[in-house]
């Protein structure tokens, strides 16, 4: 009791920190941009792009340009009205200074200025400034050029100044992210290119331009057919069932536009939703309204046309398999609600019924006008249900059920983990028997399982589930993980907290990684979403003292190799590991499997649209787009960059 009393006495008013607005952002950046990884870094750009788009949406300008500069900075330029520069009556400072240094300030709150906008909380410009080494704003407004500059996370460096006259109008914001906030401050060209292409589909008639001054690369996007073109681009390498279906409408002041298409050789649902042209990656009321109405409409139509019985209703998960859909809503400012600062989930209650009502009326009309398509769609949904039921039975078999309705094949080479503490268990998928033998000997038998592969796995892109379970490797993998597969997959049921792909550091090893990642993406995607899939990072070299081999250093890069040679000194020897099988069990365990000394690369999805397009291009059956992409993007002596494009982003986790 005395300790508590003393602690209370020591906690006084002097212990209370009062942070300035920008200092608060720098102290807790994750509250405003989600994280300080590459996703958070690019969020700074999206905030500026959204401001430029808001001008275009409201009829001011039809061109937005993003430029990546050689010094690591980036600029966003629009042709809008230009940020106001007159003195704010309450704050007593220029409006442009207020906007970039004060949270919850801006014109987005005024529906007379912006009928719709991506912004809601008025923090985007301020947060970008707070998390930047410096930020520069040039305003072209009412015949004058104005300039203001900030540094050190939002401190005023150059007060607002008039630089002269102009015929232009608009705003250019250029900033350089603060390396003390972000571990990686290098912007990704492909990520930005994809976002601008995405914006062009949502905002017809506006030209989006991306320039990289370091490489000379340039991309331009201009779209006139909106969401139809968007769906067409996503399904380009797939087998569509019927045409693209699109419709639009408005109710309660909310504008809705939807485009969708089913594909026969796709076994996922691909739904991308937007609110005021900002992607709502976590969905929300508009997406839920769409899903509910889609399920009800298809079931009602199937029941009325006697294709199903009253007790045979199709589930939404079966209906949405193979569906690509884009949902875009435009919501007035007084109704716009998000859940979370980063606008990842729409919370506007009215959006659900508005979207749902439009789907029920427009899509039902379409089904009645295209009955042959409707019948084929119902058949596809029923086939999806049958496969899902088979997968459910497979999961029961994995749990030790006595049901024998699914014939699952198991590899006799699997070495299981002994523990039932599933979250701490790890499954190593190993290339070849030689590496498998070393891994089995060097593993922690309690928590680590080893599954050696028999050759290269199948390419599972566009491959139906019934074909996959006939394959020994994938059949074993599904049952070993024990969480189902496809739409029935539940990561909470996984027997392993980590799935670790451990292959040789060569082209064959990378190919195997890609094939396995394609399977996980198509049929066990929640594993990747949860951050449960990893790539092992075996060393490339071992530098040792010839006179005393116990003195050695492992190296993962050529730079580390040079440092290791200097550290060991004269009389050194080098082991170059061309494959895992060249390591003895103790070496493999020490460098690649031991939790205390290994390095793992966690596989993540930074941008779902990039991954979806890339897998369709690189893993699809049509070789022409794959070859075209390789010719345009791959430098063959830079193998790692090619591998990274397929994985769609990853993060290091040293253990």
C-alpha cells in the first residue's frame, strides 16, 4: 500500500506532457497513417493526391501530376483553384499555413466549397507536413505565384511570399519524408503508378501523370468508360462468365456506381470498394449492403425460377466466388463517416440500404433480361458450394474426424511437430530430400515440422480445388495446416503460427517460392493477411579461419562477405552455399531455423490490386502478357526485384 501511495505522490501535474499538434503526430504517427512501414510512407502521398482529386471531382482542373525526384522527395500538382493564401480571420495567419500546420482545418468541412471530398477530418496535409523532413507549397492563384516552406516536421522555414505573376492556377506540394520517422523513405514507382491508374477509372475525364526523374519512367492514365474499364483490366487474363454488368443510381444524396463480372477460372472474391474515390480496403456499410443484396437477389431469382428449393439457399461466399466487383459511392460531407483515421472503412449508415436497394432493382432486372446467363451463374454457385462442402469435410478429416468422405493423400516424408501449442508451432516447407534430412535432424522437434517437396509444386493459379487435392504435396499441406482450404479456410484453426518456405537461394528456389505463394494467395490468403507466411533466409557464405574452423562468420550479402573476410583476417576460407543441402544439420539449424539467430522475411500484401494483377499476368495461362511484362520490367541480373514484384511486398523480421 505504501508503494502505491508513493507512486501517487510522485505523479503530479509536472508529469503531464502537453504536445503541440505536429509534435503529437510525430510522437504517434500510427494513429494518423496506420504504420511507419511502406504502407504508411505512401499514405503521405495519397493524402496529397486525394486533395488534388477533390479539386478535379468538384470541377476544377482535369490533370494531376505526381513527380518522384532524385533527392527522394515527391511532388503532387493539380490544376485546381489554388490553396487560399489570405489571412484567416480567427488564426491571424495565411490560410495555407493554417492548413499545413493545424489539425482539423481545411475547406472540406464546408459543403458549399466541396460537395464531396476524400477528406473528412482535415488532417491529411498537416500529417504529411508533420512527418516530413521538409515540405514546400507553391500556389498559383488569382494571377499570382505564392510560396511557403516548412522543415523539421512542420516548423515554418520560409513565410508566405509572393514570387510574381502567372496565368496558371493550382497547387504544387513537394515533400521529403523524415528518415527519423520512416525506416524506409524510398517511394515505390509501381505502387504509385497503380494508385493513379486506379484513380483514373474512378474519375473519368481526368488525366493522371507519373514521372520518375531518377529513371526517366513516365506513365499516363486517362479513362472514359470508368468502372467497366476497371473490371476489364482486372479480368484481362481470366475466363469471364458473361459480360461486364454495370449500373448506377442515386438516393438520399448518395451516388452509387457498380461494375462486376464473374470468371470461371477464378476461385476468390475480388471486391474493391471506394468512398469519394478513396479505396476502403476494410470495406464498410456500402460493401456490406452490396453483398447482402447480391445474395438475396440471386437466391430470390433462383427460387422464383425453380432452380433451387426453399431450403437450398445459396450462401454469399459461394455466390461471390470468382466475382470481380467495383463499388464506388459519392457521399455528401454531412453524411460521410469513416471508422478510423486512415479512411479504411466506411461507416455511413445510409450507404448500406442505398447500395443494397440499387443492386436489388438493377441486378434483378438484368437477370430477367439475361436468363441464360442467370442459369449458368446459378450452376456456378452450386458448384462452388459443392467444392466448399468437400473442403469442409477435408478439414474435419484433418481434425481427426472419423468421416471418410474425402480421400486425402499424405506424404510419407512429413515430420510432424509434437506440440499441440499450435500458435508456437512452425511448418518448414523444404526443397528436396537432402535439405529435408538436414532440417529434420536440426529442428526443434517439439515445435517445428518439416515437409520436404517432391519436385516443383503445381501452378495453382486458375486451377480448381478438386485438382489441387489430388496432388500429394498440396493435399498434405492442406491437411497438415488443418484449417481447411479456399472459402472454407479459417486461420484460427491453423496448426502452425508460422508457415516458412525454405528453399535454395537460386532461380529454382525462387520459382518454388512463387508457386507456393500463389497457392497461399489463391486458397489460403488469410495466412498472408495475418502475417503467418515467411521466407527463410539461409546465408550465402560462411567465412572461417583455416587454422581454427570454430571461428567463423555467416554472411547473407556480398557486403557482409567483405566485412567477414576483414574480421577473420589472413588465412580465411569461404564456403559458398549453393543449396541448403550443402549445410550440415547444425549449420542449417543455427543460421536458418533457430529462433534466436535466424532471419525470416515475412510475406505481406502492401497493395492488393498490384498483387492481383501481377499474379494474373505472371502465373496465368496466357504467356503473351507475361512475356511482355518481363521484357518491360525485368533486368535479368537483378533477380531479387523480379521476385519482389511477385510477392507484392514483404517485411524483414529478424529472430
